[in-house]
């Protein structure tokens, strides 16, 4: 049974994190990596994810927040206090690392209470807090075990309990679920979300997994080449991406440029215009499969193509279509819907004009 009293939110002080033009650059020959310049506000109690490919700067940003890397430029404020030069152990921030960094020679209980022992808390307080967080993370039956005997999911719970027991204002999580298998990872995503909401504290995640970011976060910051390309809610990032990179990194995306527009068919509406250098982005679930000579409804457009592949995935069916310009497009249909088409059929892919979104960038 989880405690009725919130052990974190009952502590005084709300967390508000501000990153002001942070920069940390690594150069090897002609290659430059790291963080070019990041400014960000994370209000109290928010679940925020830094999402991006390997080498985009997300982990470097997290390490600067945690005090493990010193910025080349820029400032970090927590509750309006400048903590840029404060050593990591003196920041009211805790980190759960990708490999959990548990102490193999200590029991689960001693791993959990390690931070309190370092703070020289009295034994009665250590036991009281340990009982709360061991119960909260449901690891009571493991308390006397050696951590080397635990599964990946159990080790993650121990690492979370150890990080949370000292009552930090912010919890940083660096790819916290990457070592788990798919089913366990999906379950732990929901458990982490429930834990964050129960505690009401600020969680900042680093991940390259788009689904994980969307499940765990109130807002997502998509990073590319050391810069934040877009910050917004999962729905904003998915439906209104600000660049081609963001559109293609969050979910699957189809792009229609000037070459495709020249081949569009329309009924009851004019074909959409494009700004110079822009493309239309349409998500696979918004595309439909029609017969080549099908009549389009008002507000819809169609593009002739040829069916290359079709795969059944249970919940949905994925179709790959190539158009006259050799650009390929992905269509996602409900698994229960079996289109009357076969491989190499000439078809029409259609979508509603208002379901397309204009994007720029490479």
C-alpha cells in the first residue's frame, strides 16, 4: 500500500528550473558536438523530456543540470538561485543513470538509504523514510537482497527509491528504461508516470525513444545538433512540428513537395500551395487507400501511386506506396481493415487538406 501522505510535495519549496543560453562544446578535429545554445524553463511539478538522436546534446544538457559537466557559457537557476558553479552533491537535484549505478556490495535497503547516511541523518529518521520509499516503490520483499540478484526492473525501482529518499526538488533520469525488454519497458513507463503524478515533483527525462517521451511528459524538447528545435506538448510536437527533422523524429511522417503537388488530384477544392522550401507533412494514419479512378470528397486530395508492400501488425496494417517521382509513402490502416488491393496495384492515396502540415528544413 502506498503512503497517503505525499513525502515529496509536503516538503517546503517548489522547483522551477531555468537554463539560460547553456553551451558546452566538444571538438575532435573538424567534428563538433555537445550543446550549442539551450535556453529552457521547466516549471515546478512538470514532466519534461529531452528527446533526440545520439550525439544531439541531450545527455550533455542533463549532466550540466545535474552538476556533472560545467558549461562553457550560460547559467542554470533553480528557484531563482544560480547553481551553475555549485557542485553536484550540493544541488537539490538527484540523477538516476542509465545503468542505475547501484552499489553491488550493499543490500537493497542499504542502497536505498545511502544518501541519508551520507547526510548523517539519525537512524530513526533513516528507517522511517526507508519504510515510506520502499513501500512506494514496492520493493519491501527485496530489502535484504543483494542488488546483483535483482532483475533490471527491480534494480530500476531501487535506483528510484535511492534518488527520491533525500527529497530532491528535481529528479533527472538518463535513458532510465533503455536496458529493459519491450514489455517491461512499457509497463515501467506507466509506473513512472503514476509515480511522478503521485509525488508532484519535477522529472526531467533524457531519451531517444519517442513513445517513452510522449507517455512520460507534459512537454517535450526535441534536440538536434546541440540545439532545441522545438518545445511543446506531445500533441503539439506530433501534429504541428516546426521542422522536417521534428516531424520525422516524432513518429512516422510522409512528405509531399512541389513534385508531388504537380500530380495531385482534387475535387471541390484547389490543391494546396506551398511556400518556397516547404513541404506538406501528413501522418500515415491520415492517409487512405482508394481505387485509382475513385471520386474524391470535397476537401480531399489524392496522389496516384503503386503499392509496394503491405504488412499486418495486429493493431494496424502498414502499406508502402511509391509515387511517380519514386518517393515512398507509408500508410497506416486499422488492422481490421483489409483494403481490396494487392502488391503492384496502381492506387490513389488520399488525405484531407486540413490534415497536412507545412514544414521547412532538411
